[in-house]
C-alpha cells in the first residue's frame, strides 16, 4: 500500500499482528489438511502453476510487463 503516513500507520500496525500470528484453530486445520488431505496439497502446486501460466500471456498481450514467477503461485504485473 501507499499513502499518507498518518493513514498507513494503523494499517501497518494491524498488518504486523495479522501476519506474524496464526490462530490456534487455523494451526489445527492445517495439521488436519496435511494429515488427511495430502493428495490435494501434492496437486496444488501444479494446478496453481498452470493457472499462473494461463494468465501470463494475456497480461503480456495487454501490455503488462510480467515479472518471472517461477516458484510462486502469483504473478507480478507492472502496468507502466
């Protein structure tokens, strides 16, 4: 985010606590998923990679500069 510091200060403070703490119920949910839904997670990387590749070329055709995204499930597209 960008903006005036007086508006960003509370956002930064909230973000700090949202990113670095994980609710215990979420920890249990992840443990359950890894234990009981392993096949879903094994296929997830390949599925997300295919979706990323599907989006990359149309963005380039629209004039976006798309940064390399290997190893990530998202793209970074520069609109300038």
